[in-house]
């Protein structure tokens, strides 16, 4: 495995000079890196092109709504109606509560 691939992982964010991108797939057999731009656009790069980009790892953006095409204000997280699990509650018990 090439040294540059050691840090490459699905879920890692990179800056390529065009804004942040997240690696959403790595196809080693076909030598392709699939990324999703912050605005939701998908793009793939062969390994040679990826190396030429010299993309730099960055922290994930705090505002994760870009790829969803909405603003934070438009997102209803629905947390208020979700039963809270206690430390010893079974996930199946909570599911039963939701279904009944």
C-alpha cells in the first residue's frame, strides 16, 4: 500500500482548494477515490489524480447541512418526541414504545 493511502479513510474530510470534501468511498481494485463536496455534488478521482490534488486533511465542518440542501433552521431533529434510554434500558424496549 502506498504511504499516502495510510491516512485515506471513508469519512475523512479534505480541503482541495474548492471547498471541503468528504471521502465517501475508496475502490482499491479500480483505484478510485469517491468524494462528496459540501454542496452534495459527487466526484471521483483515480489514484493518480488524487495524489496530484495534494488534498489536505481537515476537521469536519461544524455545519453538516450543506450536502442536504437545507439550512440548520429547516432541520427538525425530532429529539423532543424520542423516548430517552436509561442506562439499563433495552433498545428493543424503546422500539416497542415507539410502535405502540
